[in-house]
C-alpha cells in the first residue's frame, strides 16, 4: 500500500506520504482498545468467536485439497447451515446493544442472507442433481472427473 501511494503521488505530481505509513497505522490500530457499549451482554462478546468457529468449520468441510479428508464428509445443506448460523450470531450481536443502528445493521445482514442463501442453495442443488448426491466430496469427484461438458444450469 505504501508503494501504491508513492506511485499515485508521483503520477499526480504531489508529495507522497511516508513509505511505511500503512505499517504505522496498523501499529496504531493494534494499540487501541475495543469499544464496547455499556449495556452489551456476554452474547455480544462471544458472537465473534461463534462466527469465526462457524467459518472455520465451513472451510474445513469443503473438500479443497482432497475428497477423502476426515472433515470433508459434510452435506451441502450443512455448509449453508453454517453460513446461516454465522449470520444469525452477527445479527444477534448487532441487536444486543439495543440501538437503532444495530437493529438496522442486523436487518441488512439478514436481508443479504435472505437473498444470497437461496442462490447458493440453487447452485449447490444444481451441482448435486448432476452428481446424484448432496455430499460435497461426491459432487467434487463427479464434476472433476467427468469429461468436459457444458451445463447451462451451472452458468
């Protein structure tokens, strides 16, 4: 980022910020304390851990390196369920504070999930119709080892 800022300033013929400014900003941000509302419950403090855990589980069950891994035995519905679980905890943490902005952010998060999750399910169900199973390793094996074919439904 420092080099990009240097080049932008050089191209627009003005003085550039220091090269190490992004690292100073990162150091300054790490030194700051967390800002938590006074009426926040323990749910607000534990929600990021639940979201991180759900995302780690979702990353672990997707067969990215091999299909015979011990964690990569999940179903497509379990994957979407983990995303929904993370979204619910984000919305609960946003509504926990009790402010209008938190409720508005929670509604926006749930609305994005309302739009994105059915689309993700349709993509995964289309791939599972082609492979004949909703198991993620079976879908990956079927689509990876088939001859090249054009499936308009996957587009």
